[in-house]
């Protein structure tokens, strides 16, 4: 199960009304629960990216030099830009 599928499954439990004609849904969830689901889904997604990267790989950089990175390094350099 992917992080997106997991999050969708969690949220489905909080659906209190659905109108398929109007294509709307009412979801009632506490802010604390929402933030917890969001945190868990982000952590799951991070692990999915790291796992998909696999073992250490070489990347050609802008200056045409090569850099080797493992999954954690790849995640940090690609998604943790401040």
C-alpha cells in the first residue's frame, strides 16, 4: 500500500456525508488527527522515495562532475531544500 492509498483509507473513516450527484464529500476530523495522518503519510512517502532510489548511484551534476548518493542522501538533496 502506498502512502497516498494509506492516507485515503484513513480519511475515508471520517466521511460523514457524500453527494455523488454534486460530487462533494463532507469529512469531519480533528486538527490533531489530521496533522498526525499528514505526518505519518509524509514519513511513509519519504521511505518510498528512499526505497525506490535503491543502492548508491552516480549522478551527473551541473558542473559536469559525478556524485554518488544513496537513497537517504538523494531524498535530502532533492526534497529538503530550504
